[in-house]
């Protein structure tokens, strides 16, 4: 190659990097936030399962709905990646048939996911992203 051609292409690498770097960062942050969101969804599902299992396993004295809620809240608060919003876990307990053996217990756990940057942009445009899990178990 001639010396002139090399000098003209010398700055093209920096310009290409300046154009591609923001897209790479967007993909990287998107993957990280999707991973955190998937992890939090799994934690919410596990919290509802743990609370329902605790609620139906007690055979001598049944747990109150508040105690079942506390089990889910404690599990979620210790495991969630919250990014500064730990109070956004909502737990609902439904025992419509009662607490006899064979009756269903339903525990629903919801969490308003805030995220880092991309999720905050999505929240601003379309409202909050709510992760939810529902578990139904039968009293023993």
C-alpha cells in the first residue's frame, strides 16, 4: 500500500469504534438486565412456593395468612436483586375453602421490577414491569 492510503485510513478505526461501542454497551446492559429480571422472577416463584409449602405443611396448628406472608416476604427480601426498591414485594394469601385437609392454599407474590437503565426507560414509556408468581398447594 502506498503511504498516502495508510494515512487516510488511520482514523477510520476510531470512528468505527465510536459508532459501534454504544450499540455494544446497549446489548451488554440488555443482557445483564434480562439476566437480573429472570433471576428475580425465579426468586419470586420460589418465594411463593416456600410460603405455600410452609402454610400447608403445618398439621397441628395452621399458620395464619400473616405468617404465610412473612415467609414469602422474608425469602424475597433476602434473595432479590432490588436496585434500591426493597418494599415493592406484595404477597396475597387465599384460603377460600378453609384449612381442612384437602383444601387449597394459594399464595401470590408480585414484585415491581425497576432495573438499572433499560428497564427504567421501559418503565417510563409503558408503566412498571411487574413480576408475579402464583402457587397453589393442598393442605395435608
